[in-house]
């Protein structure tokens, strides 16, 4: 299991009921096989269609420096 904590914002709904979403955070795991993910930062952006009840979010995972 991977746990991720972050925060973000959404723009006000358009006339079509769509909001643009942006966020960022970090992920952590206790899995020995996935320890390389601990502390990795991510960003996301996408759209939430409130009329259809669907959201599409794209997540980018950044390499550790």
C-alpha cells in the first residue's frame, strides 16, 4: 500500500459544470519493495465534470534529487 498526502485547488465551475483541479503532495509506504517511493513528491492536474459526476486526474511523479 502507498499512502499519499497533499493539497490542491480547483477553479470555479464553468458554465458546462467543469472545474480545473491542481495539486501536489508526497507519498510514503512501508513496503520493502517500494521504499524508493518514500518521500517522492507528485503534482497533479485535471478536470472534474460535476454534471456527469466524473473526474480525470493526471499525476506526475518527480524523481528524487
